[in-house]
């Protein structure tokens, strides 16, 4: 497989993951994703922002989130996010430190 085809397939897989998280399963909470998988939608938006910044494209954290979420993050939270109980929040703190730690964002 040539490099361009590989790049296109990787981009298609990313777009499908984004569609799955944003359209097919918006009910799955970011905190649950982080607790189970060690990443969430915010991580994906941060990775998108970091990739842009590495290529000399200025993109803020909020710009990256809007690009990934397809709307301002606060709007998405209002539409989709539910309160997490203390047990989930404690698990999140542990997962965040293990998987994100001192990363930008």
C-alpha cells in the first residue's frame, strides 16, 4: 500500500470514529470513555489541535473542540452531558493522571 492510500484510510477511520462518537453514540459520556479507554472526545479534539499547531496552523483549545464536536463545546455539553457521580469522578481523576497527566489541554 502506498503512503497516500494509507493516509487516506487513516483519515477515513478517524472520520468514522468521530461520527460514531458524535452521531451514533452521543449518549456515551466522556467520563465513561476516559475511565474505560483512557481517552475521550476532548482528547481527540486536543490531538487534532496539536496536529494543527505542529504544522504551523494556529488553533486554540476551543477551536480544536469546535472542529471535532461540530459546535461550540459548551453547546455539546448542554445537549449531551449528564452529571457524573462521585465514584465516576474518582475513577476519572485516576484515569486522567494515568493517560493524560501533564499533557497540554
